[in-house]
C-alpha cells in the first residue's frame, strides 16, 4: 500500500509543479533542532533554508529565506524595506498566514502568496526547505527556487551567534 502524502506536502508539490520547479521530498524522523535535522538528512546546517514568516508594520506578511547557520538581521531587513518595525508573528498567526505549522513552512503552496526575500548567503545548488508537514523535507535547487518565487535577493542575515559556555 502506498504511503499517504500529507496535505501540506501535496499542496507544496502542486505549487512547485505549477512553477516548473523540481522538488524531491524525503521523509525523516522528527528532529528537535535544525542541527539534528541536518544530521538526519546528511547535510550541513547551512544547506537547510529556514522559511521565516515576517510581519510587516502594515499588517501584511512576507517570507525571509535564511540559511540554517545564520539568523535574520532585523536592522538589514528594516533598512531594505525602509521601515522601522518588523516582527515574527506568533505560531498561530504564521499558520493563519501560510496554512503551514512552524517547522514545516515553505513559500511553496502558502495559502497566501506573500513576497519572498532570499538571503544573499544562500549557496547555489541543492538546498533543503520545509515541505509543508512535520517529518518531511524538500530538496530543491536554490537558483531555481529563487527564480520560481521571484524572490528579492539581499543581505538580510548575520552569522549565528556562537553559544557561550555558562559560568
């Protein structure tokens, strides 16, 4: 018997197909962190691209695609957009804005097609993004993804701060 494809994965795949984007979805065990997910997938954390939902001060949303070893740079993003306030919405607001739960979010198949900003630090080649359901990841070519989403590419991230040992 064939495995049932979760609705979020099917929605993501349908949108990718409409855009002519080749994605390869894999199932994986649950992960408690991005680093753990990278290990399960056999990739480096920088190869996993976080799809972050950001709320604009006007109440609209957009996606920020950030490599897994980096964090969003609020000053850079605010400067790029010419605003003084942006925020990360609560998980239930992000779900309402995209139709995806946090940890599964992807711009592909989002319930509303929000604008996409991709970090300049995304490496060309194969990357991994959320696939629309927990326990699934999607591999895609970064250049093709950026083109298919008509994403704005800009420097919008900073290196992940190094964790300091507690004293």
